[in-house]
C-alpha cells in the first residue's frame, strides 16, 4: 500500500507507476489517473488528478521530473501525491483548496529520459527523440515550449544539453501537456519543479522585460520561500528566471504565463553545491516537506486570488 | 551503464562578465564533452560543470590561465553513483 511505500529511496518508472495505481485504488473518490499522451518511445504519460467533484473547476498544475536526472523531483512528486491524500479532510488549507479547485500532478514528466537514467546514463537530462541529420539524441524539454522559442538561452545544436528541438512542441512530452492545459482551459497556477540550486523563479526567462504581474509574483515568491525556510532553514533566492539565473528561452512557465496562467513558477530544489543532481536519498523527504510548504503558499494564494 | 569514474564537478566563480564569456567559450568546445549542471549566468553566480576525466587537465589549465577561480564540488561522480545504486539495491533486497 502507499502507507508502506518507502518514500526515502529513489524508485524506477515501474515502481512509480505502480505507486500511482495504488494511490488511485486507495482513494477512488479523490484521485484518478489520466493518460495525456505517449512519449517518443511510446510510454504512457500519466497525470494524477485530485478532485472532490464539480465540472472543470479552476485548477493547479504541478509537474516534476521534466529533466530526467533531477531525481529528487520525481521522488518529491510521489511524496506530494501521498501528502494530498493524507491532508484532504485534515488540513484546513488543503481541504479548502480541493473543495473548490482541482490539482493535477505529473510525477514523471519525461518518462523516456527517466528510464534512460536508470538503465544507461544516470545524468541524462533530455528526451530520447532522434533528430534527423544528427547522431545526437534528445531535446531539452524545457527549451521546447512556444515562448521565445529558439531565441537566446537555448541551443540549436542537437548535441548540447539545451537543444531546443526543430520546432516548438516538437516533443510529445511537451505537446501532451500543451494540448491538455489548453483543452482544460481553466488552470490558474502552473508550477514546474526542478533541481537544483534552491531558487523560486517566475516569468520571464526569454526576455529581460518584467512580466505584467512582476510585483505580485515577487511578493508571492517571497512568501513561498519564507514558508519553505520555516521548516529546516533552507534558503532560497527568488526572482524572474532572467534576473535570478540566466536567459532561458522556450521554458514551460513562460509559455504558461503567456497562456494567461498568472501564477506560474519554477522551483529549483536542494542543494546549493555539494551533490547537485546526486542528492542522497536521505534528503528526499526533508526536501519534499519543505517544498510542500512553498507549494501550499502558492496554492492557497491562488485559491484566494482567483481571476 | 555509462561510467563516470574520475569525472569531477567543478564549481566555477566567474568574477566579471569577461570571465563569464570565457566559460561560455568552454561550452562551445564539444570535444571536451562538458556537462553544465548550472550554466553561465551573471558574474558572481556559481557555474557548476561536470568534466570527464580526459578533459580535466585541459579545463583546469584553461580556467587557471584566465584567472578564473574554481573549487571541486564532486571529486568523483562515480563514487556518488555507486553509493546511490547500493542504497537502491539494498532497499530492493530488503523489500523482497
């Protein structure tokens, strides 16, 4: 059962998909599993939907693992899923959210890459699609979105880690989300979770121009990192992608923001320069616990500031 | 599985825009097979770079020649990967 599932170790794709099925079976009135598409290598792409009813309620999107080697993010996604089922009906904040909104959680956003990290190359970041005319494999799925696509901050070279792909949405892993989010039409928050370097970022990454809601997003980011730090003192920096790290074009949250999803954020989880993508499993649960506080802050704010 | 024996992750501190640009030049040298864990940004922001063993000397010489400071963030990537793998195997054995 998901009560005896070990949240303190890293799991492979089959184990994670098995966990999702268990969670759905244990909470049929709260959790359902949607298949939103297939990967390049024809694996199913699943999203967990947490809903207490209603039709096309305003919704919150959370994804983990778009960069396959960032294992602490998929592991945190598993923990978030369990936490939602535990807290609904017990935690007033989460209960209020789910009484009026739905939460969609994609735990393994890049399944092909994730399988590859387990079987062949632990440090694989991209998708596994082939590019005609190149011997190099994969596209950076966080440079493949239709937001400043192909501009500075992404590479046109298929052999680099930030290759943007032939065209926006060329990756089925990206296109599946784009189609789903567009067809849903009522997402109010979009949160993409990466590792590492302890940052909370908001649009834009492809331009230095501030987003129209820059001040509000900055204030919310400040509140979220304050909540996050309250548990273990983990310090986050926050700001627009462009200002806080570097120019990055074609990213998911820039696309989401341009779709009208105001509360669009990217987390970069632990650490700040000791383990990088190889965060010890003993840090999974503490990382997920503190991140949850930041997520809750954004989700609560979204609920009380619907637009 | 791919082998990362001897690969190091360097934390580079580019003090000014010129040094950042020098690190960007490194990014373009495909034969070094470098992997930026945290790419070049503003001066003062750390840059983390995984360097395969055969490229280590060249990269360190390049950085030192341009006065760019760095520290070794991970001394041997494979050691960490082995520990991670052992932990997963141990868990599966216990679970079985």
